[in-house]
C-alpha cells in the first residue's frame, strides 16, 4: 500500500522545483548578463577596474572582492553593492573627506575626522597634513563617531574658517582638547597657545587677526593668550 501524499507536501515540492529552476536559469543561462555598472562617486572608477567583467552572469560576479578592493582605499568607510536587474550592478561608496586629524589611543593611532565626526584610521603616508591636528581626545574608536561633545562644534567652526579665512585655517596646526573647560589653539608663527571656547574658534581667530594686524603688539614675552571672553585678550608672560 502506497503512503498518502498530502496537498501541502505537493505544494512545497512544486515550489522547491520552481525556485531551483529559477536559480539555474539565473546562473547558467544567458539571462542576467552584466551590461551596466554604476559607481557613485564616479571617481572610484568603473567595473573594469573593480574586478567586474561585462557579459558575466550577475550572480557569478566576485562582488565581495570588489568590495574589498574599494575598502582598501584610504577614505572609503562603507560599500553597498546592489543588483539592478536584469543587467546592472549599482555600487554606492561612502567615503570621508578629512576636516581634521585626531591622535588617539594614547598617541598610537592617527584618525581622519570629517564633518560628521566620523573616525577613520589614517595612514599618514597617503597625503599631507593640510588639516589641523586634534589632540587630547580621550576616547577614540575606529569607524565610529567621536564621542567628545565638543567635536561637532569644532568641526562647524573649522568649516567656517576654511571658507572665510583659509590662511588661518592652514596655519592652525593643532587643537588640544586636554582641558575639559576650553580648547587650546596652536598657530604656525605664534610660539604660544591660545585658549578659546570650543564653540567660538571662528570668532576668536577673526578677533586675533584684527588684533595682530591693526595693533601689531609686542608678543615676545607672551607664553599664552586667553581669549575665552568676547572682546577681551588676557596674556600670560
């Protein structure tokens, strides 16, 4: 006597056969051949330079290798690869444009920091230091947002400074966050630090520009400037 086969079993069997047939059709027939690769931003190249071969089956493409190639580039933090059926691949790259560099992990690690306060390990052999160096950040984690609450304010100030006063932006060599109450600026050409509030870097540097150019003060004996109060410059000798 033959066992009774239920209706549910037959439906599942039929579905399995259909799915298997679709997978075989996708992978081994001339359907779904790669004809188009979209890369955003376009500066990262096209499929030819990313290990992708035109007319290759979409589902046989080495997309993991492509992602690895892109992630090895210095400023890339995330790669999304999507199939655009029937014949395309869309690659979206999330990269970082440094606004400053951060020394972390007890001086053992250098990070690039962008306007979003996102930290990316940085190889200082890749390009020069045309951004300020930030020191005194107590907690740093790669591929995470920096935790110091002052950094978003500092990034906003640096963006304004770069747009409106590029010379001082380039001359701003480092910003020290060791003190919880204020930040200390180190500017090329001035042998002493300048203490300011994190949210007023732009305004205080504009005040400093006026102070230096209009008054031409004698700063030979100055060891530190305190500019935390608006309209007031206190020097220490």
